[in-house]
C-alpha cells in the first residue's frame, strides 16, 4: 500500500529562520534575477513540500512579504552607506588635488 505524503500548511519558526538565512546569503546578482519576496516564497513552499506552481496561501505570502521588506531595507542601507563612502573617497581625492 502506498503512503501518501501529507503537506504541512503551517509555517514554523525554524522554516522562517532557515529561509531568511538563505536569503541573506544570496549575492546581489541573484537578487537581481529573482527578487527577495519571490525567492522567499519559493523557498518556503519547498520547506512545506508544496509544488512551486501551486498558489501560495495568504499566510505564506504575508511571511514572504515581511521577510523581504526587512532584506530590502537592509539592501537600501548598504547602498546608502556605499554611496556615502564613495562620495567621501571622491571628496578626499578632490581635496588632495
């Protein structure tokens, strides 16, 4: 007799944590190909055992949106800091001329 696998429908803290760690480790070129929210949504579906083609539940969409917002904010802060650093270097070079 075949045993049918049951799919989980509830996200657990461990699911969120592992997906968030994977999303944080992605290089910028991967983020450019597939945005944070879509990556997180697909990774959560994988953790729950759902096919990617199946529509996400509202719980999953909300979790992906929240986690992606935190990553987008982090990326913006990094971009601002990098721009400020580049401007300081450019100013330093201009001052030395």
